[in-house]
């Protein structure tokens, strides 16, 4: 079960993703992208806690992803929205790439979405990414 602090963190991350998504849809609106980035980072900090967040972002093997992610946020805030989102996406994939197999395994078990992931072509594509089911934290 999630604590109240973790629920608030998940909510903030959801709003961050929402604002970032609409910032991209509205032709890389700098304001929406900046708000989305700040809400997402705040949500991660509130959801995990300060010490776990620092340990996660500054692991030796994740420092390249952290650098790209934070530099992308800096570029978005300074006005280079498109380049910033590209750099930030690269950093996001490097940081959170370990979670994708867990997310795919979770989606395969959901009632409606799971049937899509069990289609012949889709199943073969995602089976090579879903190997473990433990969180890499």
C-alpha cells in the first residue's frame, strides 16, 4: 500500500507527464514543458524521499542519464524546447530503462491491454524485453 506522501508523489508525476505531453502537442510550448519537468522531478522527490532520490539519480552507472536529463530540463527552461526534449528523452531512457521490462510485464497482465500485448507480432516484440519482474531500485 502507498503512504500519503507516495500518493502525492505519484499525483505530481502524473501532472508532470500530463503537462509535458500537452507541451509537446502544442508545438513544444516552453512554459508547459518547464512546468511538466518541474512537477515530474518534484513528484519523484516526494514519492521516493530525498535520500532514495539522490541515491537513484547519482548512481555511477546512471550518471550519464542524470546529466542528460537535467541538461535537457535546463535547455527547455532556457528556451531550446525541441533540443531540450530530445536530450531529456535520451536521459530518461538511460535513467528509467531498467523499469520498462517491469512495466511491460505489468501491462501484459492487465485485462484489456494484456490481450493487445498477447497478439502474435506484439508478443514476440515485447517478450525479448520482459525478462525479469523485480524492480531495479
